[in-house]
């Protein structure tokens, strides 16, 4: 989705690449409409004029007039008053109608689910949480997920729901919506989650890793530069944004950060390896040694910084939320120590996404909304 999942304001949207510029070809009508919708959304309640839309998209004024007329007829845009002109008649200003359509984001974690209904501006309208046993039979998990979606959709019964975005632990194939061998839950290997939930809910479904969903939301909120989102909750993973796009890799498996080996003879991990960052972090937390957990997480983050030369590390997840300051201090200290030894990362910012697990569910909704605004991109 374009910018800002909270208030929109009147800020200009991020600059578009050449591949995102508008073109005056009938075959690209949907693409051009998405460009216009993106700018309407970024303009917020203040709105934007047709002339400004033409200037920013590169479309002709005639093309913009046709697109905005269609958007108004579909209830997606309305007039927002007149703007004084420096010459000629005042300009009509248009704005997006955020509550014209909605999307559902669903985060299926190992022990619970979070579902959120968001409007076109990405603002949460309703949220629900419930326990979930990800190790239960698939039919039970699907039933619980479908119940949550149905309950949320009832919050706006007369408004269309565009689709369902689902965020789950990886690894998985997000193109086909098929799960792979989730750590600790091998029975999900090869399960067609996208198709199964589409049949259950009657909605178009998109599936991605929990960390990718959160990283997408952060990127679309305007977070600049290349960054890694590190999610520490019931497990540990990373979402990577490189060159302004979520990096999934050729086989959509990028970001399996938690299963880097830090100790060759370390404790056994649920993935079958030993000394993984995830196992070491969670073990330290379990024995109450949060400083050690943060230090281990920092060691992995410093490796990532050195490998990818990223600008920022963003921490999230319920375990981080339990003591955000401790994790930020611990991770930052290791990165700075590595930088002092010439390892790079001296200017890397360490921050917290906030909100515990909820940003993952909101990011899952963005999987549905992003194509509406022409904001889909991935690195293979």
C-alpha cells in the first residue's frame, strides 16, 4: 500500500521509479487508476486536484478526468471542496473514500491468532484475538481462522471486503500459498493454505510470511532506506526491505534469520540444527536472562548488517514488546561494538515497530491493499 497506515496527512508520497510512472495506454487502465488512487490516499483528507494528479503521474489531464470520474462513480473518490487558483477558475479537489472498501489481515501464530479489519487508508476498524493451536488438525485451524474472518467482516456488513491477507510462520511459497516445514510443525509441509482458506471464507486470499507482512507495512508507512525487521515472538524471523521492495528470494525463502548457527555445539533447535539464534534467544528468555537474549539477537543482527549493509534494524514481536528498551540497547550495543572493530554498521539505527504482534496482522491486510494502489513489488 502507499504511505501511512495511521493518519494520512497531506504529505507527498514517496517518489516513484520509472516503472511506476503513468502511461496513456488503454491496456494499462487498471495500472493508471492505481496510480491515481495511490496519490488520493497519500493526500488524505486535504485531497488533491486533477491537475496535480496529472503532473505527478505523467498522465494527460483527459486521462485523469476519465479515471477520477470512474472512481467517483464507484464510490472510491469524492469531491473535497475547491482550492483557490493563482489564475483561472478554482480547482476541484478530490479525496479517497477510505470506508468504501475493506480488507482483512490475519496473523496465524503458533499459539494464537490476531485478525484486523482495515479500511482503504489502512486504518484498523476492528480487531480480534483468540488462542490458536497451530499443532491441531488443519481442519480445526482453518475453522478458527474462518470464524475470526467472519466475525470481523460482520463489523461492516454492507461494505465490500476486497480479500484476506494471511501471515504465518515460514518457510512457505507465497506465490502458491503453500506452507513448507514450519519449525516445530512439520505436518504443515506442503499444505495449500491459500486455497483452503479461500474455499472456507469465499474471499480472495494472499499468504506470506509473518515477517514479510510486517516489513511490507513498515515500508509502505514511509520507513526509508534498506532495513531488516526482526520479529521475536514464539519464533524468530526477518523481513527484508531492499531497494524499496520486500526481498523474498528466488524461492521466496529469504528471511529465515532465526536459523543461523551461532554455536556449532549449541542447544538443539526445533528445526533440527544446533545453536540457532532462535533457540539461543528463546532459551535465554526462558531462564530470565533478557540481557543475554538481546545480546544473541544483536549478534545475529550485526551479521545481517555486515552482510547486507542495511540502514536500519527494526525489532518487533511480543517477546521484544515485553521489554523494548532492553532489546534496543542490547542489539544496538553489539552492532556498535562490531562497527568499532571495523565491521560496519556504525550509522545503523535500531528501533522498535511497537504493538507486539498486531503489526503482522495489519501487514497481512496490506498484502491485499497494496495491489489496489499499485504498490506491489518484490525482489527475486
